[in-house]
């Protein structure tokens, strides 16, 4: 069953006009979602979970499990869109646009309590390249705290440098220079002088890794 078919099942006896009004969307937009011509945006999916508090987010997004979950209605979820983003771990340039590839659902209390993240304060990206192996491999997902742009010693960051975005480990030295390291020993570390380090833009700190086994 596709996402569009699951949306139709949730809609049930409601007309497309009635459901579209509940979601704050145009009827034609809802129709396109149900025909799998377009993916619904995160706001519409979150609104759907608010309207139907027993709706299982995992079933809605993946088709796994049952339509409803036996959990308290006040348990919140953050449905995070994974955009068409590629972050190079080995030197590849980052490209991004507004195309949503899929969604990953996180519990709001876990994000806030464990990672200290508020909704919309983080980004979900996919690593490309092998320079951070064995810590991160090609295709792994990372949650990036966009509010943390202060460099801390031996942490992993998403960096912007010379027009590229890279996933790297940073070591700050007392003279103001920084060492940009790859966890893969095949890649040599690069030391940036303090003047060069000023041009190093920290996009955010990697706070969670979804790795393949």
C-alpha cells in the first residue's frame, strides 16, 4: 500500500474537500498526494497526527505496523523531512533543494530530553563518501544541531569551506588554528591557520548517527 493509499484510508468517509479543509490544504493538492503524484509536506502530516492522535506515524510513513497505536494521545512526534541533501565526507560538494526524499519520525521527548533539540533546530542529512569510516559510512544518516556553531574539541561537524560542505572531526589548537580530521586513516588531516579558520563556517554539530550494519 502506497502513502497515497494510506492517506485515503485515513480520510475514510470524509470527502477530499472536507479533509483538505482540516489539513489547511487545497483539494487538488490532497488529490495529488492521494494519487502519489506529490509527497505531502511535513506540516500537513503533523496536522494529520494532531487530528487523529491514535494514528501510527510509522504505519503512515512506511506501511509497517497497524493504523493505530495504543499510546497516550499527548505523546508527541516530530516528523523530520529528509531533503535531497548530500553531504560529502570525502570532499564532495553539498547539493540541496526543497525536494523531500522521505520522512523520519522522532519522539519529541527523546529529541528534547536526550539530544537537547527543539523542533526545526536540526537537520537530517545523508553522508556521502568514506573519509569518516568507520564512524560514518556512505549512506548513513546524521542529525545536525543547527544551533551549535561553536567549535568544540574532537567533535564532528558539518562544515562549509570553499563552497563545499563536509562532515569532519575538528581539533582546535591553542594558536587559533584548527585541525580538520577524517576518521579514515587513508585521509591525511589538514591544518588551517587561524586566518584560514575564520573562513571555516560551521553549519552544525553532528549529535546523532543512524548507521547501517
